[in-house]
C-alpha cells in the first residue's frame, strides 16, 4: 500500500482532530492545540506528520525533534510536558479486514521511519504508543526495542456503592473518619490548579527533586481545554492540603498530575478521600472508566491505592532505537546514553 507522507499545517487542524476523534486510539494529547502548546513549552520542534492513501488522510504521527549533546533526538511525546504517551494514530475503516488494516499500519509506519531516518537524521528515537494501539510488531520489525508500560483502569459500570463496598474495610473506615474530621473535597479552577502545582513543588523540594513541568504550560492547557481539565482539591481547616489535576475525555477521567503527600501529618490521609470523591464524581457524571495514568509500575509487588478498586491492567508499549553513534551498547551507556535518557525521564511526574 502506497502511503504518501506530508507535514500538516494549521489549515489541516480540522482534519487532524477528526482523525484523532475517529480513531480507537486517539487521545486528547494528539489534538493539534495540545501538540502546539507542548512544542512551545518543551523546546522541541514539532513535526506533525500526516499520511494519506489516494488523497484520503489515513493517519497522523506527531514527532518532536531537538539536538542535545550533539545528538539528534526524536521523541513522541516530548519531555517536561507530563505526557505518558503519544505516538501514531491510524484511522481504520470499520469494515476493513485485518490484513488490510495491517498493510495500512505497516506502510504508514514505514513511511514515518523513513522520514525519521532521512529528514530528521535521528540518532535516538523514543516513542510511547497510546493505549488501545495494541500491535507493536512493526516497531520490532524496524529495529526498535519494545517494552510494555502500564496503567490501572477502573470499570465504573457497577456504580459507586459497589466500588465502595469492594474496598478493604480499613480503607472504608479511613474515608469515613476523614469526613468526620472535617476533610472536604471540591472541584476548582485555575487558582486551585496553581495551588496543587505549588504543593507538588514543595513536596518535590522536600525530596530533593524539582517539578520540571512549567506552570505556564499547565495554565495554557487549562485555557485551551477548560472543559477537559478537572481540578480536585482536599481541604483541611480551610487550607488546600492535596489535590489532583485530571483530564476528562470521552467518558473517561484520567488521573493526571498531583496527589502529593500533605506536608503536614494528617490522619487518616486526605488522599484516600480525594481519590474516592473522584470515583464518586465519575459515577455521578455517567463516566465509564477511571484511569490512574502510569500508576501500575512494573516493580514486583508495587501497590497503589487505585488497585484496591479491582481495576484491570491496561498495557501499552514504548519503542526505542538508537544509532551506533549514541551507542546502544553497555560500554557507551555511562558516557552518552545515560545522560540523554535521564534527561528524557525527568518529566515532572517521575
């Protein structure tokens, strides 16, 4: 299948976003406004690639390029934007047979890989595929190293009462005790977003780290997506003590940034009540699922509060490739590869 690749401009934004919304694996992060904001604040140059067959747009792939330490990096998503995934989006026809889908998918990725090699001259490529794009084989065939990534997804179809009763007895008691102590949870706007961010800064400072996601980036995202960003904060004695910046998109609430441990000791933890109130909000709004983004780490016996709601494990994939110049070998790791990858990992939510 012959896929023609071209760089989309702002005049293509309508078609770009239609592909995102029509695809089973398009995300809010793929929408054109979000990509432009991410590019402006990450310092990477956006290459918004679109593919077409017989002049019919069939897919998109946002790539971000920057030269660091003399090395051409190509990533999707860019660092310092709190994005866990991005990668390609393909618009498959509902009546398309599997062999036709695979042919389109592979041809599109082949065209993109050729662009990465010839036009961007990349020496290091890292791509985090979106959820629901469950076939990483073409990346493996093209020489990428592929590994799984995880999130927890809670099915809300049985309602809030069922989910509450499914919690361990102690967690239910802690939630009730928190309410009796006067802890409350409310939604807010830009001021609450800033308060959550400042709590994250203070908490990271306490741990000898720093938040690398710019507050101006979050403000701009909030201004562009006011209906999609949902800010939840927990108050105790009038003060905001913790909070979460969430994303509402297509009947799902994504737990995105926040949930810092309170700086002062509060027992029981307000974070338990905060997460439970989020679940209740989802059920009241008729949402179908709640996603704890990136929480299900691959460390053995790694547990999270959200796992107590009996979620299912959502598996997606990341793909990485580097040239011999960078040195995908052990002897070059300490000198070149490690500082590059460390820079990419410090995205403000690690």
